[in-house]
C-alpha cells in the first residue's frame, strides 16, 4: 500500500477547510429538491439547476439510474429532509448508455481481465426507456406517490442544457 497515495487530496482538503464557511447547515433540502444523476465528473448537479449547497439532496449512480440505494435516498428525502420534487437525470455520452450490462462486462474483461458476467450494472443503450421506467417506479412507489413531484430529464454534457423528457 502506498501510504502517500492521498497526500495531494488531504492537502487540498486543508486548503478547503481553511476557507470553509458552510458550518451550521441542518441537512434539510431547502429548495425541496432531490436529484438522482450519474457519477460522471462532467456533471455539477447543483450548479446545473441554479442551486447551492444546502438546497438539494444529490444521489449519484452509474448512468443516473434509480438503484435500490438511490430509491432509499429518495424515500428518506421525502419523509425526513424536505424533498418535494425529484429529478432523475441521465446524460448524453454516458458510458452506461454505450451498451448492455454484457457489453460493459466484456469491455472490463478486455481491459483488466476481470470477469463481471452476471453482475447487474444497469447499462442500456435505450436511456429514455430506462428513464421513463425509473420515473414510473418513483411516481407509483407507495412511500413517494402523492408526496413528491417526479420528473425525468436529460443533461447534455457538451452544452450544459437540461431538457425535461417526462
């Protein structure tokens, strides 16, 4: 193990901590918003919808899919953290839209030799159908239905534009 592998990040944190001014937040989504979006580093969830720290709950998953953990986050957000609107936001040029789970597993095997066959990743080249399904799951979920408004969107990583699809 490289005992210095995180030194640059800890140094960055020291600088961040020195100018930190966000203490005292209560953890409530003050804009009443939660977002499920992709883990892609090109996405700045709060900035892309004009919000700031403390305004929203953000859940990141591969492909911006509604995973079991993201669903739990949405439920907790609605019942404990002031969430009234939930956005599901996949994006353009997403690796998880480049093929099926089998395609992604094959690419990983070719690159690293690791066999992921059988692992449910949630990849699909049909992003819109998956998005519509995820929105429907939230809209019909007994712990969310009638308690929050759900929308499905697509974010364009090349233009910054967010478009509502459902």
